[in-house]
C-alpha cells in the first residue's frame, strides 16, 4: 500500500514538473482530482511512522507544484489578456501612445547602450 501510494504521488509530481509555463486547465483539474483521491487514500490507510512522514512530504510537494502550476496558468491568461487589450487599443488609436507603455520605456541610463540603439534606428549624429 505504501509503495503504491508513493509511486502514484511520484508520478503526479513528475507530471506536474513537466507541465510548463502555460498548463492546460483541464489537465490541472484532473491532477487536482487525482491528488484529492490520493490524499483520501493516505488518510484512511492507517499508515504511521516514517512511511507516513515520507508520504506526507510527497503530498505537500505535489500540492505545492499544483498550486504553482495553477498560478502560472492564471499569470499566462492575464498576460495574454493584457496583450490583447494593448493590441486592440493600439489598433483603435494608432496616434496615441498605448496606456501600458511609457514614453521613456526605451530610455536607458547606459549611454553606450542608448547610442547603439539610436544608431541602429538611424538617429545617430554622424554625417
């Protein structure tokens, strides 16, 4: 029983480590349901001592990874939504600076970096 629970936790942990930056919400929900089932099995198993401690650490790691994956998913959605809004604004008002951009976004305190960027754009003072 202990080894099967440990294997299932390790499989979930390995899968969540491979999820990437923009995970699939449906798969995250499936993983969450599997994790709830595993937690329930751990609770009713009656395992105690070092085996329980090891499984509890795996459980905690799996929950943290799931939480991070859900957070990454929410961030990716927010970034995509902000980009969509920015593009819509820029398309609707081509002569107005986008509200998410500042006029000094391209400014750098490094004079060499600024000079190279201006030269690449054709703003250099050489004649």
